[in-house]
């Protein structure tokens, strides 16, 4: 490693990661990444959708990368919320009219 922080963020969902065999693969991948020196953080849908929880996770990531969370303007916060609503919708319903 070059001295920089190595961090992996994985988004978990019930849609993909709830089956027992899938969870075992997830745990194996996490252990392998940690053995290679990566710090591993799991994010949930709720942590990505909810404003307060999203901010907590952003602050945690900043701390892990030895940075800091910068406050956002009201306009930027609203745009971020709108983007998260678009990205973190129910993907099973994509394409429905």
C-alpha cells in the first residue's frame, strides 16, 4: 500500500443479500478484503435514504479517511435528497409506467 487509507463501502439490500448462501459469500468477501488491508463498511438502504442516517454515514466515512464532513447549504441538501430518491428507489419497479 502507498500509505493512503483503503476503504470499501458495500451497499446491502434484502433484495440481493438476504439469502443465507448469499450472506456467506458476502462474509467471505469481507474477510478477504480485510485480510488485504481494506477497512470495510456496510451500508443499508435505510442509511442511504434517511437524511440523518446518511449524514452519520458520511461523517463516518470522512473520519475513516481522515477527512471531515463539510456542512452543506439548504439548496445542496435538497438536491442531494432528490438524487438519493432517484438512485435508491425500488429497483424491482424500474420501467413501470
